[in-house]
């Protein structure tokens, strides 16, 4: 697809630990790829990871994608939340299992905070299941709040949730 008009760059984390995990990730990618306001630029490997926040649940599959989009930050966030619902995500309490989770990690180099959205995503620094796939596709991306490249953040002592890199592909 032509990137004309798709001037914003965003990174999105995908996760699933309920039902057909890989299918949820693939369905999310298919929907994102078919949206004319989005161009999927890159995707990481898929990682199997231990749950974060509440340990007594199934392992996750996680990945990160890079997109170009004509959406603004809030419209992209709304689109991702609506897509989660369309794909079958049920409302749960914090840290509960979920069919699909789509988190907006970065939007250009903006620092943004509202009632429902914080960008850069507030938990990136402590989540190897986000940092490692992100490093795979954007090692030199500069975290605007931490003032560090992703590759340098990964050198720090981050928590360990990754079990393995899988052979699954999401696109």
C-alpha cells in the first residue's frame, strides 16, 4: 500500500492468552492490514510469555507491530479498542486472561496522557514481552519519555517473562 497520507508512525503490542491465541493475533493483523487508514510496516516474532500481574492463568502469545497511519492518536486508540471487541474480547478485571489485547505503545515521538490513554505506554520499561519484540523491529527507536533507545533499555535489568520465541508468524 502507498504511504501517502499515512504520516503517523505507531507501535502496537499484541497479546492473547485465552482461546486460540495465535488466531486472535492473526485476526487482529488481518483487520489492521485491511484498514485503508493503516499500512502495516513490520511485525516481530511471536513470543510465548508468562502472564504479567496475575500468575495463575495461561501463558500469553505476544508480538509487536509497526504501522503508518492517517489516524490521530485518539482515533487510533479508539479503533484498537473497537477491534478488540469485534474480535471477541470480553470485559475483564485488570490482569485477567484476555482473548486479545492491543496496546498503543508509541505514536510518533509524542508524550500524551488522558484519562484512558498514556503514550508512551506506561509499562514498557518493565515488560520484556514488549521490549524484546520491539527491539527486533525498532532497536534504534528513541523512547521520548525515557530518552533512551529501545536497545539500550533492553540492556537494563528488565523482568523476565519470555519463555521462548515461537515459530508462529502473524502475517
